[in-house]
C-alpha cells in the first residue's frame, strides 16, 4: 500500500519540467550575481540583486505550489474576474505608471514595481481557454471568432499605449495557437494570418523605401529603424560582441568584460541582455545548455498538452507553451539581432519580480494539468 502511494506521487511529478525549471533558476541567480557584482559592491546582503531574484523565485514557487491544490477546471471559473482586474491595472499603468526610458510599464509599489502586462498574459490564457472550450459547432460561428479577437485586441491596444511592442506581440500569437488547437476553422485563421502578414509587409516596405517617414523620437519607430539598420543601436552591437567574444567555452564565470567595463549597459545586462552575459562567460557551450533547458521545458509542456484529460486542459497547456516560446524566441533573437529590441524578459533568467512570478505561475498551471490528468 505504501509503495503504491509512493509510486503514484512520483508519477504525479513531471521530472523533465521540474529539472529544467530548477536548472534555469540556478543559472539565473548565478549570472545575475555575476552581472551585478560590480554594482552591488559594498551593499548589504539583503540589497544584493541576486538575493532579490531568489526571493522572487521563492514567491513564484509558492504561488505555483499553491495552484496545485486547485483543479484547473475550478481555477478558470475566476478567469473573467482576473482578466478584468488586469485590464484595470493596464489602464492604471498608463495613467499612473512610472516612466522609464520613455515607457510606462510599471506601477511603483514602494520597494518594487508591478508590471501588469505580465499578469495580463496569464489571465488572458485562462480566460481564452475557458472561452474556447465549447462544443465544436459553436466554434464555427463568426460571433465566437470576433469575441475571441476582442478579448485579444483589448490588452494589445492598452499595452501598445505604454508602449511595449514585445508583450503586445505575444497576445495574438497565443490567440492563434489556442484557436487552432480549439478547432476554429482553418480558413478563418488563414485569413487572419494573411491580413497580419500584409500589414507587416507594408510596414517593412515603408521602412525600407522611405525610412525618413518614421520618427526616431517615437519608441516603436526607433526600434524598427535600429533593427533594419537605418539607425545604430549601441546596446545591440555590444550584445553581439558579448555573444561572439565568448567563443566555444567562454571567459569563465564572473570574468566577462563587456558588462564589467560598462560596454554592455549595466541597466540591462541582468535582465534584457542576460543571455549575452551567459554567452560571454560560458561561450557556445553555455548557450546550448540554456537552450537545451528551454527545449526540455517546452517539450514537457507539449507532452502535458497531449496527455490532458479534457479540451480545457489542452488549451491551457498550449497557451502556456506558446507564451514561454515567444519570450524565449524574442529575447534570444534580440540578443543576436534576429529580432528588434523590445524589452521582453527571458523566462526565469532575466531579473524582474513580475516576470519571474508570472513565469512560475504559468509553469504551475502546466504542472496542475499534469497532476490532474487522471482525474475524471
């Protein structure tokens, strides 16, 4: 009897998911310490940046474990209220948010800042999964499609007003992936993708043919001009140098020079450009380790989606996997100039309370689906 109970508990844990998460958190704390060691010299231990990151890990893990006590079917019943609350927070950040580098993305709450867009992503996944887990015949009604698009475009519009291009881009991608899995007619999705592609092609044409029509005083337009080479981006150039200078095995932990000498901006080395710090110190090998851990995490999520007991669980898992994939792809891409610099964090590696807590909540939802896969 004891052995059966023990084996059942072991089967309730997805070890691939847990090991990859633990590995990423250990690397996050270690390389944030490395990147911020010079700036934190002389500060009390409780003021050290990596200690703050460990605290966020603990809070996020507590939230994730707490989610395991509630079946995800009951969890989504509150999705409408949570989504509405996050929309109000997005409005509040536009009105009262702290302006940093020309953008309002945070609400100052004393000793830390709250970034509502990160929590909105989780609320959006919960609400959209609940909305789309309906009979197949209902998904063939245009009204359902337009309602799903409305739920998507509302946070996108508010986040673009901050502005935060990276976070705004994530919502449509989550929506498309979840609608595809839900069973929304493929030709409708093809029209949506085609329409978005046409708008992107038009924007690219304007940038390439008439870049003077864009203003480098506007945050989004400046980022696009930098990406297409019409304006130099010091941060991107230094990030590329950091990645390239690491070579095969890197310069060694805490021996990176790009951020230590101030070439890689210290304000961004521990968050937006943490991948560049890892690539410089641990080289190609360290970069592969990071990407391998993310691959294990994402494939664990895909496996959980395939094993979900119902359509709701499958949609939730697909939404979370898409969210994590978008963050990894965009952040790593901007470090090697495949993507414009958007300020989107690298899950569990970049410094930041809202990002870390929300990433762990999202992973907690994934594990919740795995734990309750045999409950009927």
